[in-house]
């Protein structure tokens, strides 16, 4: 089984597109103002955002992107204006991750 796509809500799809492009995703579908779909740089999965009037309340959605050389990738993203809640950290569950 292959993960085809994950779709998350956004109140402003057009404003969100540059963020995901900076992360390294390739925009493959742009249907303003309601939908955008991106191709992940590795594998065959895609990621999309769709317009909603209000974001869901509560815990929400968690999406984890994985990459090689996390520290180097984060440094490049920082130089491109991406702000993170934390820098790369070794977690007790044996992952090195950032929160953003």
C-alpha cells in the first residue's frame, strides 16, 4: 500500500502556497481560491490544501515531512524566512525533529 495524498484545511490557500514551496514541495495543481496540490520531492505521495471558512478546533492535524540531512535543510529554510517553534532536537522516541 502506498500513501497517495494528505489534504489539510486552510483559510487562505493562496497565502499558504509559498510556504509549502519553500519547504521543497512542487506545486502541481492550483485551483484558486479553493485548492492546491503539491508533489513531494521523494516518493510518490502528494500533499494538498483546501479552503475552509474556519479551521477545526482542538488538536488539529499533525503532518510530518521527512528528509535527509535535517540540520542542513532547516538552515536553508531559516535563511528563506521559515520560522520554527524549535530547532532540530533528538527525541526520546529516536527521531530527530523540529516543530514549526
